[in-house]
C-alpha cells in the first residue's frame, strides 16, 4: 500500500521548507502554510521566480502566530503576527485579496535584502477564493499559487529523472537527477507508476480525503537549487516539455482541495508520515 513519505510547509511563500512528521489540514491547506508573503510596492507577490535566493531564508513559526526568520548571511529577526491593520491589497497570479502589513521593522529587514519589498500576513484564510472553475462552495486558499495543497509522487520523479538521463547520454552534469525539493510539494506519496496521478479525481491520505483539482504547471522555480539558491540550467523543464505536457503546459504534480462539509472552517484532520494513500476515484 502506498504511503505518505514527504510532508512540507512553507511559512513564508517561496522560502525554505519545514518538513514535520505530522501536520494539521485546514480547508485552505496545511496549518501554517504560506500565510506570509513578500510583496512589491504594488502588492504583487515576490517569489523565487523573481528572487531565487529567497529560498535560502528559513522561517520558523510559533504557536502565538509570530515568526523567527533567519537569512543566508546569519541575520535574524523575530516578527510578531500583525493585528490586522494597516491592510494591504495583495496579488497572486491575478487574484487580489486583503492582507495585513507586518511591522515596519520587519519590512525594513527584508528590504535590506530585496529592495522595495514588504511582508504581509493573511490573517483571514477565507479572504481568497479558489478559482471558481475548480472550486466547490466556499473553497479558499492561502497565498499558495492557486490551491490548498500540492501532491507529487516518487514514481513520476523516477520516470522524469530517467528521461533526463536518456536525453543527456554524453553529459553527466546535465543528466544529474532532479531532487523532489525542486517541485516544492506539500505532500509526497510513494506511488510507483509514473504519471499515474494524471488520472486521479479523489484520493485519501490517512484520515483526510481530497479532491484532485488540476495538474500543476511548472515554471523556472524548478530549475533552482533549493539548497543554494542557484539556477541550474534547463532541467527539469526541458524534459517535461519533451515528455510530459498536458494542455500545452509542463506538468508535474497535482493540486488538491480537502473535502469537508459545506461551510465547515475547522480542522479537517491530521496527516502523518506513513499514512496510507488510496486512490478513491479515477477519470
């Protein structure tokens, strides 16, 4: 029986991952996942697409909602959760929603690394609806790209890396396998068959059931070494373009939405490494 083998939370969008052994699932995603984000002067999200070294910043949340953030140079700051004012209109891929601006000290600290940015917090997890063509009643998302959770499989990574190796028989550097961290998933399951997830409609992990919303189109972030912040060349995008396009998009992984009763805004359940994974419905 396949199992959950990876569990990842990103407290600030595009920063380094936390990889706990268990995590709570809320209707809008894993507890603490992407509730903070850097924005530019116009409120648009600043991510590794713009600043690849952002992935080297490590954020550790506390139960009271505050954050401890450490920069690659060792600089550190403690950030209190905003009280809701002043508010800032933020944007992620054309969706606009209201966020709370962090304290001036935090904004100045981050601007020292990325001039012009500000730090915002999504204090209302109901503020940003999922795109209606993929959503059920009341589905919302935090500041992830578009959906509450992203799932990837070990079988698809093995299949992709095999294609990368085949495409570069004379160049060991270009043929090097891509690690799963490049795809920044929330959940990893050890399904062996490559691309089996393309056929899923509903899945269950442990005690939580999810609706599979759509495949995840990939971007330049997948070429970024998550341990160093360096761009590493065209892979895996080149291989995805040659071997796995869906609807003319380079695809790896599936976006998930937790199933829950309409109007329910409490805890959906808890996921733990080793939880059994089951496909409940296929296309």
